[in-house]
């Protein structure tokens, strides 16, 4: 919020602005202790295919603040990026996600589930980013294809040379990539063909206007078509209604994520939903194949 101060920069005292700055300073201070104090948690939001099978989940960080309760990443990620706190936080997210993949593997369940992790620009452009991912995957002996990194267009274009190098190194290991919030950045179509991208994640602002403004429907349709033609997967985020899902399916979108299927959930609730959905799935397939 404080970033939008430019317009008001001539007013000498603005109580609302002052309050914002105070909250910000307090959060910044608390953020320093949050990791040590174990205040972060990962939530999991399922990603499904056209027939509703859960193929993966996006991990979304939550900050359980001792006084403020659950703080949204929208309120602290940018701050963490500005203060450099995102570096240890980002490492924690990757390690926790990989440890979870290993735990499931050891429990002989969710064996093929992929986890998608959001990566911040300062985190990605750190010198040891590739090495940290490599090391973490080796440490847990994971199939690297189970880890998907969500990058944004601005991260990619921040330093295109560094991005190409790192993405290629990670691709050699087998790590997968999704372009998050696709269509909202400085969409340069140039890099789409130069980078090892597996998936375009259609931004929820387009998805949510399906059936409301015609142009957004056209954009969604165009992104799906472009992804198909480039041999890249398409995933729609923020799918909330059956109407949106049907439109996306009709235009060939491969994967879906949004409140229509599930909100992001804490680990145990996510596992319950997964098990329930799988039971339904196999019951349904038994009926349809006549096996009983
Ligand atoms: P994002 O990566 O684009 O994540 C999607 C956001 O949309 C999530 O918000 C998710 O809860 C929300 N969402 C999912 N389905 C729906 C839906 O059907 N309707 C609506 N209205 N919203 C939906 P969340 O969890 O608040 O995260 C916000 C942003 O914070 C993320 O956007 C991502 O940019 C960032 N973020 C979250 N976790 C991390 C993290 O571990 N590391 C980094 N660097 N950034 C993170
Ligand atoms: Mg994301
Ligand atoms: Mg997104
Ligand atoms: Mg977003």
C-alpha cells in the first residue's frame, strides 16, 4: 500500500498514510522473527484435470501472526521481498514442500502428486538458487518432475539472461515450470519460445470475467489456443463457477484451480479432500466400466 504514495507526496501529513506506514513497520519487525518462531504454514490448493482428477496442488504460504491472526501473503510477500526476508522464507517454502513430497512417498500415498511452488524474483535471481533446489531434491531423493516452479513474467524479464541460464540448468535436472498470472505482465511472446516452459497459468482476472466481458473470454480462448499450439499445458486459476469451467473445457483448457473445486487448505484437510475425491473417482470408474 505504501508504494502508492506517489500521488499524495505533496501532502505533509496524511493520517491514513501514517497508519499504513506504522502497520508496515510493525509487520516488518515481526517478519524477522516469524521463521524462527515457526509462524509460517503452507496451505495446499488442488489442481485438477478435465475429468476432475487431482494431479497436483499449489502451495500457498500463510503467516499465523500471534496477534493479528492469519496474515495473507498479499500483505507480506512484497514487504519480505523489499527487506530481503524473502530469501530465507523462500528457502523454507521449497524445503517444506519437498519434505512433504517425501513424507507422502514414505507413506505410499499421493505418489504422483506434483507440488507447485511460487518463487519471488529476488529469490530466483540469487546466486545459489539452482544449487539450493538441486541440493534439496537430492537430499530428499525426489523425482524432480514432482516439483513445479511458478514464475511470473516480470521475474523472467527482470534479468532475461539469468533467467534463461537458470531455467535451463533446472530443466536439465527435470524441474518443471509454470508461468503464473499469465497475461497480466509485460507479456513478451518472444520468451515463450526461448524458455523451457511447461505450463501457462491463465490469470484469474481473465477467468473471472468469463461470461461477463466478452473480451476476457476472447483472451482466455487465445491463451489456451496459443499454449496448445506451442505444446504447453494450460491451467486456469481462480475458477469459481460452473459456467467458467464449462467455457474453459469447451476451449480445451487442460487444468483447473479455484474455489469451485477447493479453497487452499491446511495439510490435513487437503489430504482428507484428496482421499475422499479419489474414493469417489474409483467408485465412479467401477460403475462406468461395469466392474463391481
Ligand atoms: P498466486 O500465486 O497467483 O496464487 C493464487 C491466489 O489466488 C492465492 O491467493 C489463492 O488463494 C487465490 N485463489 C485461488 N483460487 C481462487 C478463486 O477461485 N477465487 C479467488 N478470488 N482467489 C483464488 P493467496 O494464497 O492469498 O496468495 C496470493 C499471492 O501471494 C500468490 O498469488 C503469490 O503471488 C503469493 N504467494 C503465496 N504464497 C507464496 C510463497 O510461498 N512464495 C511467494 N514468493 N509468493 C507467494
Ligand atoms: Mg502461483
Ligand atoms: Mg497466479
Ligand atoms: Mg496472482
